């Protein structure tokens, strides 16, 4: 696993970020919470291990979401335009989830899996080669292994 650097910003440009860390996986989530948050058919998550986060241009705002598991999710967003930038489970600082649509160069990144397909929009087409889960997987080990074995993500950053 190699350290990579990911850069991005919110929609209005008030918040810019630079995150160094090890990319663990990227997947699409089709749960109704992610649909609501994204205002779309699904949400996306790019997990970064041991993130070193630099924020410029302003301060992110935080909203705490209570998850069905009983855990709490810190959802960080731009206070000006409301763009969701990051998620992390409260108390688990070793992994940060970047919202990939906010990346400056997201085009080379491809999700290796889809979770919560039991609530996906009927018109959404899923790549048959991607890992697929009706709900939340018991572990994310297979999603991380698929990412580690993919050859496309290393080109995401220079």
C-alpha cells in the first residue's frame, strides 16, 4: 500500500482540502440515507487510512448522524454551499471517507462495489463485475481486497 494525495473542494470553492493517506477502497452506497444526502440515486465513499488532512479557505461544519448500528457518523460539509466533503465514524480517526465527487481529479477512480442494493433505484444499472451486497456487508475486507487488486486507482494522483 502506498501513500497517495487527494485534493478537492466544495461546490462553491470556499473550502479546499488536501488529504494524504492510503486509499483502502471506493464503493457506491444505495441506502436511503445516502440517496437523501447525495440528492441522487446513491452516495459514494473513498476510504483513506491514516489520513493527514489539510483544509484551506474556511472551516468545515459538522453534523452528527446516528446510525442503525448505534455508532455515530461525523458528516463534514461546507457551511456556505452545504457540499458534503467527508464522513468518519466518531472515535475511529484512522479512516476518513472522502466524498469522491468533490475530488479535483476523480475521473480515474472506479467503485469496486455497491452496497445496500436492496434499496437502490430500479433504473440504476450496476456493473456485473463489481462486488454487490443487498445491505451492509459484514466486513469490508472483500471491497478492500478488490481495490488493492485493481490497477486503475494508482493513477488518480500525481
